[in-house]
């Protein structure tokens, strides 16, 4: 049975749940959604996993995320355990290559992975991203330049983009 260790991260106005396996960070929750969101995700994506609160085991991940939230970190160098299909992994890797403070469109990501007609599939893969911020899906916007869907809600997406651009 897989064990997923989790902890609550509270930094400034941010309050979210983070979780990791022995392989690396596997979950960053939505702002203010709490443990229930992790439970639902684990039941769907990691069935049978045991969820264990272990604040100490998450210190590495917490410290890098705290640095991100206070503006002193723009790149993460922590192990991750994303799971996902090969297509999702390709999309998530393309997201990780978007520089902090910049935005791209779903079409841009589809083109970057060599699947320019797969915009809807790209959007679905982005929506399945388990580690907000680390795989920066908040940096993807609509073709018209407007903010579009985000698991954490558009308010959280807006806050993350503002954090990165210093606005």
C-alpha cells in the first residue's frame, strides 16, 4: 500500500494542503479547500493510498513553497511524483518550461508538444495537474488573453500571477 504524507502549509494569506510520497511531492491543494480535496484526489488518482499527516516529512517542500510565496523563489528543485499518462507528463513538462511571470495560451502548449490540434486534450491534461505552482498551470490563459479555468479558482490564479509579476 502506498503512503501519502500530507501537511498544511500556511504562509501569509495562503492556506493549502501539500502531500508527498516517498518519491516526491505529489499534491498541492487549492487555496482554502483543505484535506477533503486531497482525500477526493487520492481516492480517484491513487486508490488505496494511506493518507498520513506528517508535518516533518514535508519540510523540504514547505520551505520551497514558502520561499515562492514570499517572492524569493521562482524555480523549484524538489523531487516530484506526478503520476499521469505519458501525454499528461508531456504537457506538464511543457508547463514547467514557462518562465515565472510569463503566460502562454493552451494553443501555445499544444504547439510546443507537437500536437497543435490537441488543444482540448492539452486543456484536460492541464486540469489534471496535481501540483499547482510547481507545474505552473496558472500561467496558461485563454487565446483572448483572459484568465480561464483553474482548479484553485480564478481568484487563486489571479493571485499567483500577481505574485509572480510583482503587481
